C-alpha cells in the first residue's frame, strides 16, 4: 500500500535533533528524505556518545531512520551545483543551522525561490526572526530556559530545572512538521512554496501555555490555589516552581510505594479528581471522609491536601506501584506507575503497538528506538535503519543525471 507522503522529496539539511526529528517523521510517512551531510564526518551526532567503536551512535540512528544519506560539501562549486539541482526538483528543504549559515553558503531564500518557486524552506532557529537574541546558537536546555520551562520546573527550594523530555529539540521538530504539512497543503492549491520558520523558544513556550495562564492569575490574585505553596506558604510576583503538583484543577502528587527506599522509581502519580472523591475514599478504606464536610469539597481539602497525600502514602506502603495502580484503576482514579526507561523498553504493550521498535543496523546490530507515536488506520509505520554516512551518494547523483566519470571527479575533489 502506498504511503501518504510518497512522491514528496525532502532535502534534509539538518543536524543534531530538532531538524532530524522532523524529517524522520516525514520519512516514516513515506517522503523521500535525502540527508545532506558534510563529507568525512557527517551529522555530529553520528559520533556523539558512541557505544560501539567506529559505528554510528544511537543518538544518530534513533533520529535518522528511513532516510537516504548524501555527502556533499556545499561550500565547493561542485557541491553547490548538486544542491542547486536537488533544490530544483524537490518539494521541501529543511535546515537547522546556526543563524545566517544558509545565506553565507549562498542559499538565500531569493536564490532558492529562483531555482524552484514551489520550494518550501523550513527552518529551525533558537529564537524567531527579529528577536533580540536572533543571532544566538541554541541547544535543548538553552531553549527550555528561554521558553519558560526551566523557571517553572523543579522544587521551590531548588534551582530552575530542565526536563528530560526534549521540549526544545524534538518538540520543535514536531511543530516544524506541522508547518511543512500545512505549507504542502497550501502549495497543492496555489503551486507556490513558502518559508516556514519555527523557533525553539516559541515551541517550548507553546507547551508552557498554562504557566502564562498562571502568571496572569497570580498578578490578579496574589496566589495560585493549586500550587503546594497555597495556603501555608507564600508567593512572590512570579510563577513559582510547583514540584509535582498538577497543572489543572485536579490536585495530584508523586507518592511513594512499597520499596521506595531502594528503588528510585517505586512511586505512582495519584490524582484527586473532584468527582472521584467518593471512589478514592472507598479505595483507601476511608468511607467516613465521603460526606465529612472537612473533606468532601475541593476547598475543604485544600489546606490538608498534603496530610491526605501522606495518608495515601501509608496506604501505599504495603503495595508495589503496579499493585497500587491495579487496585486504583478499578475505582476510576487517574494514576500511573512512575516507569523507568528499563520498564518502558520491556513493556509488552509498547512493543505490540509499535511505539517501541527493534531495528537491525548493519554496524551496531539490534537496537531499540521509539516508533511513530501517531497511529493510522490505513498505514503501518515501518522503522528502517538509519543510513551509513554517504550510503546513497552515488545513487542520488545518478538520479540527478551525473555520469560515473563526473561522480568519480566529485569524489576526487572531495565535493561528495
Ligand atoms: N558542507 C559544507 N559546509 C557545511 C555543510 C556541508 N554539507 N553543512 C554545514 N556546513 C557548515 C555551515 O555552512 C556552517 O558554516 P559557517 O558557520 O562557516 O557558515 C557550519 O557548517 C555549521 O554551522 P552551525 O549550524 O552554526 O554549527 P554549530 O555546530 O556551530 O552549531 C547549533 C550547532 C545546533 C548550535 C546551531 O546549528 C544552531 O543554533 N542551530 C539552530 C537551532 C537548532 O536547531 N539547535 C539544535 C537543536 S537540536
């Protein structure tokens, strides 16, 4: 069965994580993604944190599956000529170089448009065009600090903290993929391409929307009722770090289970949904709390919410996180075990759904990766190995019309 993006040709001029995550997703969905890499070294992630000597690192393989690799020195005349030919016959070019790098290489938007008016040029930068930090180079954690995630994550008595989730990198790539698909849809109607730009700061902030909500509530009220600082602590004039508090109207916290003293992940997340108060009391063996006016409304529980969590922890002390969730799920209580990466890697449901997949790589052997989190009724996403550096150079050049002699000359001139 044909894949939805079959026939779409994408020049993947990306590196590290934000750009590659975007183009990998489009490759899974059927686009022909040609990764353009500097001869010799390629994407820097090929060699970062290797676990098999001289083989591509997992950082690279897990973000570049289903692509082809073309090595090309785009600073040589021959390399520029190849890139120009590719641009002329492609639909999308994706890049996430430092600010101005593409222009310095001679590939300004005007030049790209003159080569192909239908081209969609999709870029990731740290900050948006015109921003007072637009000249800055940016990595994941820098973006988390600039986008409001770090100042609002962690505990109130600790420093700003970054999340392990790639809010600045892969999240920005996902935003870019949405932008590209939107521009492709528009191109189907108008025939013309356009520039699509996403900044890492904006993408992080987009996920910190509720914290901007909280800043405005704090400005208006002077307190935030769902934060652990309320009602016994104090607030300043900025949104504080709230530890593990839930961000909505349902109080929640990470609670210890049996074995927490030795297992760093023997915890569950427990949510007290207002309308589930009665089932919670039944599950905990506290039926007397159901109608007690000291407990039976969210307002009444507010000032003793940590006493309630403490009580739940004593109930949990005889149960593993999995046993606890198996009991609580029967009472319709939103909860989950805190899963380690090892537990996730071995989770049969995630294997079954294709969210965790095993891939065979010619140099590193079998490894696990995260497959498509998006499921389709009419398409099964197949995750294939990432390409070796320059694996498809000759194939791509032949398809562009170069003869064997011309290709050999380019190799000799180190243009490819
Ligand atoms: N042939 C020849 N030159 C190439 C090339 C190729 N195939 N591919 C890249 N280059 C050159 C670029 O032209 C640039 O040269 P220049 O600086 O002389 O103009 C250089 O290699 C690489 O530039 P840059 O992207 O700035 O690399 P860096 O390692 O200094 O910075 C980042 C890395 C990620 C910090 C930077 O690219 C960046 O800020 N990107 C935007 C935000 C982003 O995506 N961050 C990473 C998220 S995972």
